[in-house]
C-alpha cells in the first residue's frame, strides 16, 4: 500500500533509494517517508476539491515531524492542532497561524493565550465551560477569539471504538440540540467572533456514508443559524478518511468527498477538512532488523529491533501492518510472530507472518506514516527512532535517533 515502494536488484526500494542503504547508513529502527507519496496524497485531496472554496487542514497529530509539516505548508496546507505544542511545531515548520484550527476537549488557558496571540483561524469549541474560559482569556488579552462549535452528530462511523468520536456517549463535541445555545452565547460576547461549525466523527472510515449523513445534519444546523441571523465563514467536516493497511478498499478522495460536497451544494461557506492518516499513513514505513530468530514449541519468533514503543498501533488496537522482507531470500517462507525486545507479551508488531528471514535481515513495516512516530514513547528507556525522508535518490535525515543520555537529561538524583 505504500506508493513508490518496489523491488529492485538491491531489494526493496522507496522512490530511488534502496532500503538496505538506509539501514546501513542510519541504522534501525528508522521511520522512512516518501516525499512523492506525501505530495501525491495531498494532491488526491486537493484534486477532489478543485473549483470549490476549501482548505485542507492537515491533522498534525498523525505525524508532527517538522519536515512533513514544512512540506504541507509549502503545498498550501492549513493545520488542525490539538495542543500548544503542535502550534509551536507548525510555526517552527513555516506554517501560518491564520490557517490553523484548534481542536480538542481540554484546551488550557495557556494554550488559548498562545493561540490567540499567534492569531489562529479558529478555535473549535467542545463545551460551554470551554467557551466561557476562552472568552475570559480573550478579554484579559483584549483580543477577539474566532470560534466554531464542534457538534457531535451522533452518527456511527463504523470504525474501531477507540477511534470513534461522533457517538452520542463519547466526550467529543456538543450535542446538536445544545449547539444553538452556544452560538447565541458567542454572538452576545464582544470577545468572541463566530467563524464556523466543525464536525469530526471518527477515523479510518472506509465508507463515506456516515460522514455524508453527518454533513446533512451540519447543514441543517447552518440553516437554522442563518434563520437566527448568525452567518458563518466556514464549515469544517473533519478528517477520518481511511487507508489500506491490508485488503481494505478505501474510497479515493473524490469518492469520499462527492457525497459530502453534494450535502453542501449551494452553500457558499469555505469548506474545511482535517485529514491526518490519509495524507501520511501510506507515505511512511518503519524499517526494522531481525535481532534473533527464536524457534518456539508452537510458534517461531522473529525478535526485531523495533517494538511497541516505536509503533504502538498493533498492541493498542490490534492493528494490522503489512510486512515485507527488504532483501528477499529463496528459502521457503516460515510463519513468524514478529515481536520487539520489550518485556510485555503485548509487544508484538505482527502475528503469523510468512517470511523468509535470517538474523540481521531488515523488514519494512508498511503504512506506518500516521500515528507511528507520533505515538511512540521511551518505554524501557529506548531512544525514539530516527526519521528520514526520501526524495528521488536523496535521503534527508529529518530527526536524529534519540541518544540515551537525552532520555534522562531532565532527571536528577536526590541530594546527598
Ligand atoms: N480531526 C479531529 C478532531 C480528530 O480527532 C482527528 C483524529 C482528526 C481530525 C484526524 O483524523 P484522521 O484523518 O487521521 O482519521 N491513534 C489512532 C487514530 C486516532 C485519531 C484521533 N483523531 C490510530 O492510530 O488509528
């Protein structure tokens, strides 16, 4: 599923670079991204929006490496952030605040002040107390905060429960029947300016129908607001478009967007989207190497140098990531449990993978561009991976491997 990945006589290559050369030069485990694949994913979204006044705000949480943010900024992206930290990254990477939307249920006063001073495009509000807090921070600073209410359309996105966000009983957004009250409150405040409405119902969606249904409900709200004399300048339909990990057949950008655009036909507000996974997921892989092959009573283990701290998705969601041998061997494939060195049974990256392996061989774990590095940790005092970006025949180191000293540099021992 990674575009630009192919076998050559030097084994698996991404664009024009052999992955064995990356493993030799940078070591493993290393995340490897493709500039061409990132650009193609961006174009897939934007081609589908051609002719429509729209802004694609890349969901930074999926992969917040500065090089990737910078690439999207150069392509004209806006950004969907969920913390002051992500705002700092966007600005450090050359993104502009006026294309930033701020999502999330728990914005602190400090984060609100940072975003207000930076001049972001919009705060997506998720509750009445959040609206009150934002008004108070804006009035302290003598500024006006642009806002949207994130509504919860109570639509089932038909995806993994941990990544569903638009169900009635979860913590996200404001129920439709309560949204009007927030807009009235905002309209009455001189420190808040109504800018839009926002809606995001879940992630890894393979069917556009639930989001199209949600868009229909959002439109009704927009028309209700209009009757009250409240007009908006944008409508944000969130992210959530799924990708192929195994044999899923996700809609193309055009297929996903067609029913949404239909639901918004005739509306003149700018449309915003917040895709994360579909822009970066299949533009990246995790390159790892076999430490040991360990035959077991019932299963064979391939113990690799990447682990659940580097790629949490298998352990956390039982997610499937396809694996390919970087240098194929002629020996018949054997089913392996692909596991990491961490001291937990949950530390697996894949089950029952038929591969022909020897110690020292490298494996490419695919579809790791989204929620891979971004969700990694230092568990077991493991330094996080290096990240490289391939561009044609060039390879750029875009994040150094973390040194072990840096992992405890902020700690101190007790006084004598
Ligand atoms: N907008 C909002 C408000 C979100 O909460 C999310 C993702 C997105 C946009 C981007 O959604 P995407 O286009 O990437 O589906 N860690 C999980 C995914 C969590 C998604 C959380 N919200 C995973 O690895 O599958």
